[in-house]
C-alpha cells in the first residue's frame, strides 16, 4: 500500500449519496452530499456535512430544517446533477425543474422518487474545518415499501458512489451475508 499526503484520495470510497433538500424565504435547493450519517437511534438523529459556500448551507441555517433523500440507481444521473449543478449559477434558480425532480404533495422536502426520506430539524451545528455538520432530529420518515422486505432490509437498487462521477448498483445477486456471530 502506498502512503500519500494531501486529499487526492480523500472522500473517494464507496457510499450512498444523500440528496439534501432545503427551502427558505421562497428559495429551494437540492444538493448531493457524500458526507452524511445516522447519529443516534434514541432520539433519532441524522447528520449531514455541508460546505459553507453552498447555497444549501444558507437555506438549512435559515430555515432550521432539511430533508435527506435516497434515490434509486435508475436516478443516478439526477443524483450526479444535484452535485454538479450549482444554484448560484442557474439562471432560473430551480435545480428541481432542471433535473426533473418532483416532491411529494404536502411534503416539499421529500423527493417523489426517493426510496427513503427523513425530514430533520436542526438541533446543533458543528463547525468542522471547511464544512458545518448539521445535526438533525428526525421528525418524519417515509419509505417506499416496494424497496424493503419483511425484515426491513433494503431490496432495491441503490446507487453507490465510487468517486469521479462513477456509480455502481446494489443487487440481490451480489449479496454477501455475514454471520451475526463469530464462534
């Protein structure tokens, strides 16, 4: 294994990309976030790191609310588009329309094609270098029942980000089951 310094390989590891949705003062946005995680089960909390220069940062900070959405592999192009397109640079300031992303009626932060969605209220903001960690109390969870089995295991096709605009998908055929105990 080679040892390197710097950030050339930093952040390039397989993982799902969350789409963060936010709205404040009549402006809404959706952005891709590779740095996100569940933080607590009781109470349920979820965290997302957002760069301070991002338009979504100001919307989350201003509204105190954000959505976390997970889209299936079939929507990888749109997932990538939310990370590549900047609200600062769009003439009509609407990434949702530009990418064909719709929200659910009565849930303006929930993307219609998401297989999983969390609505979160910001309870803490932690400065972490060039990003802020927004810690959210999970207020609502929605899921697509067609993407989960009776044990609530995900059976859909998730887009797994490898880095540099490259995605692979999850499939049942490639499932690896690890025993729950090691004796």
